[in-house]
């Protein structure tokens, strides 16, 4: 098996594994399956869960696509012609309970016929209500996932996530961040192995950390006002994804599969003009965490 | 009074007039007022109505700003340095009843210290449920508003609106269009007068046509399923505004007043993956109208 086949195979297994664990924790919801083919080569498996017991809407998508390198990718990577191969797993989970956080993960591998290859990945958390204790556990697990790569990796990837998941027009971060790395080139076999190990480590961290947070918060009772705060925070999620997210923009511009790209949209979101939570409330306290540079571990 | 003062004065009066008529038709809702100042010069009056009898969320904003021409405007207009003046009225109304359409209007005037000046404007309608009869009345009133300008104006501005209010990733228009014109330069006094007359005509058309549609549809009873379709269509409104709308993008990129720019966001919107209405339903029939090139008059 070639490298790229091995990676795609592992990603496909990761998708299955994560789905099993999410379904087990949800208890009721089941992920639907939709296979799709890319006209130019390859395809994917979109798996979507709606109206579960804990998950209101969740997508866990796998894809492995290849063929002639499309013009926008040639431009983006500053190359000319050739073939490409790209595979990855993308996840966004919108829970019902406002005390269970939204989570997002993406792990990906990209290869060109000229021999160059890159890895990217990350996980970030978007709670409506921030529990400091959960933030610490989440970031510690992100740190652990990066440990094998190198001692500075967590700090670097955490900063990248802080910078990336930022909404300039709101002057706030989307959530409490996590880790994010992109276009890390595998120049030689050693670097390839290191990046592949890192990416597997990140992928494997998703299910345990998120099912832990689901289990911990799923039985907390919530009020209508707390649900409204969640819907309000989801509007910021929409704003970030549609205005700034590079993957979303790139996907929409290059005629990607709209429903796969926009599976990240929340089931319901609310915009209230000039809304600012009252000082001292839990909403207000949570809002204070939506900024860069917080030391979680 | 200079031209620009005269125009700003008329726009300010238009805002007041439209608000009186919208409040009269709504019957319960009252627009709040917020004056704001622009650090570099000028300011505006934001007027927002929330939770009225017919209007769920509506903004009618006036602004008149001036000063040193900001770098992004210099770039956009391919000029260097100098002072600018810009004034306009912007409206977005999100009604409660799914049978009352969303409406958007913008009229604006832009002037540079080198003597160049431009007008822009337009009104477009976004019904969740399309009544052909209402579409005809609406487009006829748009045609009437353009009549004095020239015989071809409606056709041209209607095509521009079809092209502008299009969502490529959904392959559908935002609603049933209307008219839109932008950066029409007033090269001489005659052209200035023609454009100013057109812009006043468009501005004056807003209140009668929209209060007519409000009155006609406000008492139609609606079901929860019909409300859900409205929330679904609002998600497309969000996607258009955040991904494609030039004014929104420009505003967010140039550090505009976020709350004024995003007053266009609906109070609540719903994303359901892979949602397609069943053939033959009213939702499905309405969907058939969300395309370019429909002849309404």
C-alpha cells in the first residue's frame, strides 16, 4: 500500500471509530450515510446525525479525492499542472444542551505528483458556557496529543488556533481555541513519520475528549434563557465560518459540495442586535474567555 | 445648501418618513434611536425595531460620513488621497409572518473632493412564500420608480439585481430580485439631476410598496411548518449577506460599525442539511421562483 492509501485507510477507520463512540455516548442518535463521488476522481462518505439525545446536528465526513490539480489549488500552492491527492476527516458537532460545547476537528493529508506532501489538522472547542475546569482538561488533552511531535508544538499550534479562530468584527475568538496546524511539509521520511504520528495522535484524541465532555455535561438542566445564549453564540459560529474560515471559502469558491462544506452550520442560530450579557452573569463570565492568549495548561 | 447637504437632508427626511409609515402599519412596534459619530468625520442615526406586531426585526439606518478618503475606498475607486463624502439610507425588514416578505433597500450618494460623484440604489424582495401576484405588483412598482430615468432602466437594473442577489453555491437567487444600480457617475449637471431624481423616486417607492405587502399578508394564518420554511429561507439570506454581499464585506473589512452592518441578519435562522421541499408543495413552488431571468412585468 502506498503512503496515501495507508493514510486514507486510517482516516476511514477513524471516521468509523469516532461515529461508534459518538453514537454510544449519544445513546439514541444514529449517523446516516451518504457516499459521493467526485467527477474528477475520488469521493467521500458523509455521515450526518440529526436530533439525537445529546447531539442536535453532527457531521463526521471522510473524503479522499484525486486527479488533475484544479487551478485554484495550483494557484494556492504556487505550482503548475500535475496531479493531486487529498484525504481527510472533518467533524462539527452541535449539541442540544447549551452546557455541552460545540467541537470541530479536521485532519488532512495532501500530496502532489511532484512528490511534495503536507499534513494539517486541529481540534477546537466552542462552548456557549465556559467551564474553566473543562477548558483545562480539553487543552491538556490537546497538549498531550502534541507531546510526541515536540515540546513546543502545543504552544505553537495553540497560538495558531487563537489567531485562526478569531472574529475581527466582533473582536472575540469563536470559542476557547485548541490546536491548529496547516501545510506542514513532509520533506523527508523522518519528517513524514513525525507528522503522520502527530496527525494520528490528534485524530485519536477526538473521541475520548469529546465523549468525556458530553457525558459530564449532558444531564445538566438548562433554562430557556440559557438556550437563547447558546443560539446567540451559534450566530458567531456562523459569522466566523462564512466570513473567515479558509476551508469554507475555498470550498465554496471551488464549487465544492455545498452540503458537506456547510454541515458546519448550526441547526438554529439567533441574531439579537447590540446584545451584551449583563455583568456578572454566567453568560458574561463566559464571554470573558472568548479572547486570545489565555493560558489553559 | 451644497448638493451633498441637500441630498443628506433629503435622506434624513426619507428615514423619518419610512419609519412613520412602517410604525403605522405595524401598529405596535416602535423604532429605537441610536445616534453615532464616526471618529474621522460624520455619523449616523441607527433605528431598530424588534418584536413588533408584524416586524420581528427591522433596521432603517441613515448615515452621512466624510473626511480623508480611507485607503480601501481609494483603492476601490482607483484614486489617491483627497476627501470623501458618503450618505445613504439602508433598510432590512424581517417580518414575523412567513407570508410577509423580507425587504431590503439601499440608496446612497458618494462624492470626492476632486469633483466626482456617484449614486447607487435599489430595492429587492425576499419572500419565503412567493405569491405571483405580489411579485408582479412589486416589480411593477420598481418599473414605475425607474420610468422617469429612462425606458430601459428597469430592465437593466432588474438584470443587475438578478445577477447581484445570486447565491452561486446554492444555485439560486436570494429572493425574487428587484432593481439595483451602483456607481452611476454624475458627469454633468443634467446627469446629476437625472440620477438624483431616480434615487429619490426609488427611496419614495419603498414605504407604499412594502406597507401594501404588509397589510395584504399580515393576517394570513400560518403553521409551524410554514414558519420553519421561513427560518430555512432566512439561512440563505445569511449565507448571501455574509459570503457575497459587497457592502457587508467592505464594511467588515474596513472596520465599519458591526451592529449597523449586520442589522441585516435575521432574528432566527435554521440550517437543515440536504433539505429539499416535496414536489408540488407551496414551498417547492416558491423555490422555483428563486432563479434569474423571470419576467415579472
